[in-house]
């Protein structure tokens, strides 16, 4: 996964939609609300994501997550693109392992 920096932000450049978790705001059974930054590609509601492998993490988030909602400036959005931040709702098994710094990569359709 090739990464560059733009204005101090990490940008992933392989074309796949990618989100970096900034914080987890709320968690319930099978769902989490997170503040994220889009760090690669275009991210759309309905997409499925998996956690990027991280050599520094002994326990990476496992499973596939569905992006149920994107909210920016109190408005629901259909998509976000690089360097934009948003609050998102993710659902799926393993959301309890999501935390700051985890990179989520869109699964191939």
C-alpha cells in the first residue's frame, strides 16, 4: 500500500476507498459510530470494508464492515473523498476492535 503525505496527512494512493479512524464515538452490538478521514479513493455508503493489516498491531480488527451512513456538517452524504473527514456508522462483526489509527480498505466488489 503506497502512502504519501499531504499537509501532514497520510494519503493512501492505490485507488481503493480507504478510511482512517480518528475516534470511536459510540458503540453498540454490531455497530459503531466513528469520526474518520478519507485517505484514499472515494468512499460511498453501502461499501464493505476490511481492516488493513498492521505489523504493529497484535490484534487487528477482523471481519467486514458495512458503511451505513456518512454525515458531514449535520447532513447525510452519499460519499466522501480524500482529506475530508466525516462521522460514519459502520456495522458488522468485530466493530468492538475498531480504534484510533485503524485503516479500513474498501473490499473488491
